[in-house]
């Protein structure tokens, strides 16, 4: 990219070969967004064409009404590049964490066969279209196979991040009433085996799960329940390697993915078959400028939406190669990620600002020695990227030649909605960019008036909504209406993000306006953490806030009010030989969060306070707690029920 004034534009070399390289695609979409998506959908395979492209009955909407398709037909036999062209090509390249272990490559043909075998095995287990199958797997090829196998037979997958705790798994299994759970004996994390099966067993206890399918990954000994548990390898070995694709209605439920909202319980976002395929395929093609020989490494775990769309479905729909990696990018050395890019000749690299900040800090010098010659394009996702990290990524990794796409989207949107197209631009550090063609993203003030240029407000989406946008919250239509369609009426989708749009039409996102945190790019709910902590009998109440963190973007901090007896015990001094009772209890709180949610939610700090600031109606004012740390004006405290609590908190936390 080349800088012109404040803005960056693609180089002529990139532009020349780019799939979209002028304004025409934006103009076409602006003239008739429904028609825009419709003509894009026509490039995919449908068993039967739709009768109507878009239907809107606020707050519900449908895309490609009456159309019939299956995502796996579009990945395999009916791939847009042609099956003969891709069948021998690597579909998935898997890099295990241990360096001594060899990577594994699955061609499209092998992946198709394995998908069909597992699809047949699922059928034999009694799984039918619409049944829910939970996938609690690490980043191994079988995770991709399991997702595709569900899609092949129309079973609804819910992928649960493998680092989520047994409790977090359980609540999702219960809500989704899953019939089958697919897991592994373990996986490698920082040189050690994580025993996944024990968490799977614990999570499945007392739920509707009838069968647990276990992939042998690490070979560690696992507990076994006869009749319920089965090895993946044994189940699939003798199955036929072809399975007919289920004919899915465009609006059939494709998958559920749980995500955090303001309140305690995770919400199961529902995604529809037809619209998701169209959006995944086209956003990836145009935003990552996918040409047939591209090798894409999207570092997200499949447990998150980014992994679903840009590590699995979109690269495969586009017939290119997707790299998946079992481990963490900085193990065994801080430049492991750089080695993987070079080793697998990645041409598109897509990661999160937290990872970029980590690379910069711990492998900044080491990256000088990597030429990253194969890279054509780099991307960022999941949280706002600061200007300094943007520049480092652009220079250190993109070597100033690769376009850097900062992509904004959400679990709910299924695919990217805001980012400038790489062959068109413009780009500006820390700005997500322009809305994708066909996407109407604007900023509203609190009254629902459109904000002026550079005026901050709430980011909203207007109809026709992108085809991949969620269709509901599983078993909770009231929550769907309340969360997304109540702030500005039933035809305006509320994103819960604060933003402004500048004079170039570039969207600058500055973060969530609700009580959701982005910790290392992971979406966490303060309410969920508070519920977990309040399960401890010694806690009277608590509040969790997110504070700025140099690497992780945000990090959770807990303010806990203890019941009297515990408060007295915690106040007692430490004996010289042992940790203080206060430290012990802080650890107990941290452990409780790890147990109920997972290590990613570990609080950085726990403060014991006497009282929490509340409104007269009893709502905890987390905003005030946050401002105590950021040094912002606290504003008028007289509206609080207990204004004196603020001063006391300052003292107990040691703030001036
Ligand atoms: O706050 C926004 C932030 O991540 C939220 C969505 O999180 P999740 O559902 O986990 O999906 C993440 C990956 C798509 C958004 O509401 N976010 C995502 N991308 C960006 C971002 N914030 C700023 N810039 C981005 N590029």
C-alpha cells in the first residue's frame, strides 16, 4: 500500500490483479443491494433457485426464500472452481504443536471422503437433519471434518471452544439439547497435554448427550463409558466414503454458535444455510482477494466465529488451502507464527490485534529476518487495532507491500461487514474502513438520528441486512428482539459498538457500549463472570469491569463484596510463613472464574470492597468503577443511592 496524505491506497501492482479494483462494485451494490447479493448468490450452487431474494417482517427477515442448497456441495462436488480442478489440491494443512510431529495435509478429495465417512457414522448413530451435535475439539483436521459432516447431513453444529471449562460446555449442551458430543482425548498446549475428555465427560453429565465420539490425538489414558463413548477412528473406518448431501432450505438452521452478551447466560446465535454461504464465500473472495492458488492462515480457533467462517467455510468454498494450527503462536519460541507463515507459504494471514501486539513486543526484532515473500495480504479482526500496532504489522509483516484489511464484524453477522476492499481502499490506521458493498452501516445518536461526519454514536445496520446476519437466539426470541431490535425499532440492528464515520466514509470503531469485554479478542460477558463468582458462598455481590491492557486490549478486574465473616478473615494479616488470607481468597475467586468459564477469563486483579456504587434502582454502576482507573471525570454522583461508596473504594484500592 502507498500513503497519500493520511490515507493508504493499494499499490498499482496489487490493484492490477485484484478481483475488485474500482468503485463499480460499490456503485452496483448501492443501486440495488438486494440485487447485488442475488447476483452474487447466482455464482454458487443451488439444488433449486429461490423465488424471492429478500423478505422482511421486522424484526425477522429471510434471504433466498425457497432456495435449496448445501454448503458441502459448494465446497466439494460443485465447488465454484470445478471439482476436477481442486480434488487433488490441499484443502487443509495442519500444523501440530510439537515441532517433531509432521504436518498433515488433506486434499479436497481426502477431506470429502472423511467428511462423508463421519457423516455416515453420525447417521448410523441416529443423528438426523436438525439434531444438534456439539463439537468440543482442538485445532485438528477432525474438527473441520466434524463440522462438514454435520453440514452434509443437515445436523446443526455448535462448536464449543476447547479451552472453555466443563461448566461452560455443560450450559451450552443443555441449552442446545445436543444429542452427540465430538471431542478428543487431549491436545497439546505449550508442550503439555491438556486432558479434554475429562472436561467433556464432566460437561456432558446430566445432559441430553447420548453419544460421545472421541478423536485419538494425544494417546493419553481416558475414562471410558461403555455404550456411550466411541473412538472416532473406529466409528468411521468401515463407513462408506460417499454420503448424499441433505437438501437444505436456504432458511434452515445451519449452525448455532454461543456468544456472550450483557447478561449472564451465553446466547446461541442462529445462522441460516443459504445466506451464510453467500456471505462467507463473497466476503472472503473480495476482502482477501482470493485467487485459486492462495494459502490462507486464519489464526482463530474454530471455537469462535472467525474460525468458522475464515478458517473453515470460506477458504474451502473458494477452493483454496486453509492452514490450521494446533498450538499458540508463541510456542516454543515467540516467532513460531512467523515460521508457520514461511513453512506453509501462506499468502493471506488473518489474525487479531492481541496477537499482533504480542508479536511486536516479543518477536519484533526476529521478524526482520523473515522476508514473508509469499504474503500478499494481511488482516486484523476482533478488537480495535491501535495505530502503532497497525503500522508495525503493515511494515514488519506486510513489508509495506501487502494491503492490511482491518475487518469489523461479530458472531451475529456471520461474516465481515466493514473493511475497505484491498484493491480499492482507502485505508487508515485504526479505522475498520468502508462498509462492504451491499452493507448499510451507519451511526445513530441516542435519539435515533443519524450522526454527522466524525460524530460518535452507536453503530447500526439498516435493511436489507447482510444475508449472513443471525436469524435468532436459540430458544429465546424475546432476547433476540430485546438485544438487537429494541433500541431504534424493529428495522434497525443494534450492534452494541460505539463508532463514528469520517469524511472519507471510513468507520472508526471504538468498542462495546454494553457490558461485554474483548479480552485478547475473546468476547466475554461481565455478567457471566459475576454470576460465576457469586456462586461462591462467601461472596455477597461483585462487579467485573474491563481495564486497558497493553497486550490483551482489555483485561477483567473484579470488585468483590464479601460476607461479614469472610471479610473479617480476609482482613487478618498474613503469618510470615504463608500467603495472606486475602491472597488466598483472591486466588479462590480467580480459580472459580477459570472453573466456570475457562482460563481466558482469568481476572487480572481482585479488589475487596465494602460496597459497590449503585443507582437508586439497584443497578451497579460499572462505568464509575472504570472511570476510577482511567482518571476520567466521575460526573454527578448525587444520583447514586450510595455516593459515599466511591470514596471508600478509592481508599481500599489505593487510588488517589
Ligand atoms: O466490539 C466489536 C469487536 O468484536 C465484537 C464482536 O466480537 P465477536 O462476536 O467475538 O466476533 C469477533 C470476530 C468477528 C464487536 O462487537 N470487533 C470485531 N472486529 C473489530 C472489532 N472492534 C474493532 N475493530 C474490529 N475490526
